[in-house]
């Protein structure tokens, strides 16, 4: 621990004051600008104005079917479920196509810029 015993805040402050007294005025201006920019970014990240999105669990409910159902009842329920499933699949494909079209627009813009 003898290494840390040689450090003194008073001597460090005197050394900093000596170094800053030897610099040109524009050097100090750049130092202040660099500290202000860095401080702004630290403040912006620490501020965190964006509220966290509330957690909503994705609960999936299922039907509890009777064990003594007939085949006709099972097929009728499967027909009803198939219609719902096709709607969900169509909605998912529409979302995917919308996303693809957005990516195509970005790609065309990048091609236009030569990227």
C-alpha cells in the first residue's frame, strides 16, 4: 500500500493548476467544449425520459374438451378452429409483407445513394 500513500489530493490539484496555466487559451476552450459534450451525453443517457413498456403476459387459454365427444363433434370443432387459424396466418403474412415492403423501400433508397 506504499504506492497509494504517495498520492495527495492537494498535490494533484496543484499539478493540475500548473499544467492548465501552461496551456494556450484555445486549449482550455477545447477542454471545456469536450467536457460539455461528454457531460451532455452522460446526462441524456442517465435522464431516461422514456417510460418502460408495461409488461403484459401472453396468456394462452385452451378449451378443456370432454373425453366422450363423437368424431362428428371433433370434426366440427376442427372446422371452426381452422377458420380462426387461417385468419391468424393471413394476418401474420400481411404483417410480414408490410415489413418486407418497408425493407424494399430502404433498399431502393440505399441503391439510389449508391450504398
